């Protein structure tokens, strides 16, 4: 596509990292309440984010991907520090409780209620994070896919050939960056398919991943450029003839136990058994009377109307 040429939006699927978006809405939108005192800034912000994205990209399908389990036990079993710093309460028979500001926690059920009233698909999978739902829906989709997130983890899904890209909203939805393989390579010196191994080596404090002590982004990129992927790096550690200096070899060898399990933790699942039906973006709210009632009760009239208008615009392209 050349500059100035209209983008082909036919059959485009948009996948939202919903928690990433409503967290940013909560912290980025001024505090506002409904008449009964219920905080609603995250709800208002999320609706406006969705409206803007729908207006700008006109997807035919959209899914709000959900964290049914924000810290899956199988990942913790492999790397116990995984997201441990975010835990405020450990629960034996359910997902651990994540540290979430109470005014935001109170809005999550309302977010679900409003999305349902609009008829916007919400999809999660027990025992998995939203990232895994996104990874599964994006892989083999057979059509253009836009992944909306503020987290770098999902850069591993970028695939120019399969038309999968990330709309990276770390600086805000209005200032999002369009992440392609060239963008990832320009930023980190690796291809998107190498990003999960890159993150494993470098570590990620936001996810509680320690990485390899003494290996930063530059060294991680050099290793992947030389050996291709984690399997190639681990093979080189065991091969005295490999082009691997004594310093990096010692660091990698010392982190051997971590490197055996961390790639499984960092890699998003791509093969969940998900219901892929019902993702079509509604042209009008599924339950307009309920949308109107919720909007009036919770001071959501403006954002709700903007989303209605965005859905109508997207419908004109169908």
C-alpha cells in the first residue's frame, strides 16, 4: 500500500487486549462518577477508545479478549516469579487476586454489561490470559488482523505475510504506533518471530521475568542474530566450537534452568479451543434500550453515542 492509498478493510479482524485498554483508560481519563457515585472513567475511556479505533480502521469483526486468568498456574509452576509482584491475595481454588485500584475494579462488571448491551464480542478462556486468546484468534485467521495492546508481549504475533500487525497504544490510543516486522527490527534488532526469545533473554520486570543476568537488549539481539532462536542459542552453549564468547557462554549456562522453561511462559498460546463465531462487529447496538438506560444511569451518554456513530460508519463499508 502506498502513502495516500485507501486501506483495504475488507474482512479485517480487530482483537482488543481489553484489560490493557481499560487500565489505560482508568489512569488516563479524569475521574468522573455517575449520579450515584459510581466511578465510570474507565468505562467512558474504553468506549471512546473502541469508537476511535472502529472509526479509524473500520474492522468487520472485533473481539474484546479477556483475562479469564491473568496469572495462569501453569505459567507460575514454570517461573514462580511470573507476575508475583502484582498479587495481593493468593487463592487456592481460583485465580490469584491482582492488585487493581478499587475504583477500577468496581467498573469491570459495568464494562462487561455495556459491551454485552452493544453486542460486542467478549471472549476468554479458563486457565489462560487474553494474550493467549489473541494469539489463537490471530494465528491462521486467513485475513488481516489488528491487535490493539499496550503490552510488548504481543509483538511476537506480528507477521507481515499473514497481515497480522499490532496497534501499540503505550503512548495512548490517539498516538498509537503501527507495529510491523520492520518496526520491531528497527526498534530491537530482531524479527518479530524472534521477539519472544528476545524477551526471555532480556527479561521483563513488568511480568516478573528475570531474564539472563548480564544479558541486555543488545546482547540478546546479537545472540539471536547469530544463532536464530533459543534452540540455536542453547545448542551453541553446549558446543565448544560455536561462535560464542566465554562471558556470554557462562551467563547462559548459569541461567540454564530458567532458559529451559521460560520460553514456554513467554510464548502466547496459539491453539486454544475457542468459539470463533459471534465476532462480527454490530452495525447497531444489540439492545439499544439497554444501552440507553445504562448510558443515562452511569453518565455514559457521550461515549455511548460516539460508539453508536462509529458502528454506523463502519457499517457503510460492509
